[in-house]
C-alpha cells in the first residue's frame, strides 16, 4: 500500500507528515467494523472535506468568472462537487486501489463504487485541511479539479456569451435575441452603457459596461441564466 499511497501523494502534490491521518482518510467504515479494536475510519473527515471543497470551489469560480451570474456559478459548482464529479476525479487518482475496505465491501466491488470513491476523496481533502490548513487544500483542489471546472464553464458559457446565447435561442426557439441600448451615462471620456436583451419582448438580462460590446456580452451572460434557457 505504501507505493500506492506515495503515488497518490505525488498525484495531488501533497505529502502527509501524519501518516496515520492519511491512513484514516483511506479507511472505510466496513474495514473498521471488522477489526477487534477500534480503527478510525473516514466518515468525519468526509464531512469536513465536503464543506472545504464547496468553499474552495465557490471562491474559485466567483473570482475566475466575473461575468457568469449567480445561477451559472451554482450550476458549475454543483457539477464539480456532485458524486459524479468526485467519482471521476477519484478514479483518475486511483483512490480505489489504496482504500482499506472490509471483506464484504471488497467482494461487492467497493473499489469501483461511485459513492464510496467520492466519499473517500472528500475525506482525503478533509485530512489535508486538518494537517495543512486552508492554503494547502486550496492548492490541491485547484490542481485536481482544474480541468473539470474549466470544461464545465467553457461548455456552459464559453468566452463569447453573445454567440452562445444566440445559438441556444436558435436551438430552443428558432429565434434571435434582441439587444436594446437602455441608457448611456457618465462623462464623455468615461461613459457607461446599459444594455437589455430580449426574446419576443421578454426581458432575459441586463448588463453594463464601458462599451456597447461589453454591455451586450454581460447582458448575454445574465440571459444564459434565465429559466427560458435552462429547460
């Protein structure tokens, strides 16, 4: 198991000083229940890791994607911290190989169970937080979830919100969005443009920017979170 745990630590770029804490993170309750004496399992660390993961991902997407509205950020986060998302990363890290499982759990294919691997990954993150603090677990999460978050954001919004909005509206309703310049304020050298985007007279979103183009992009980003676009 030592070789496998070394590979895991190399993959996450974090080495535990407290080897017992790492061992606990990789110990399922089924293993603990089969021992003559109590062996700490990973359920409490899983609880902690779940909270830490949600906080780090929330802070990350909030700062990285300033034009994506709240609903969009929520969907990206939900995709990442879901059992499916956690399972995908856990498999990439080969966590199933290093898990300590009870005999019954092993026979039933526990090393490949999505829920079990997802929980183990959260426990591992909880253990990193316990030992290394927020900065350590922040770095690990950003390393192992980077590709998933970028893919989710790009798939949902890309960088050209106007184009994506147009494609979505054409696909859903065979119609194009209508942009209206609602207001221009500020002095000539520092104008602020306010734009609204509509579909068949219904307001989908509003945006402001230092140019018409940026205001339209921001309005489109908000519109992508409208219920009509998320059926």
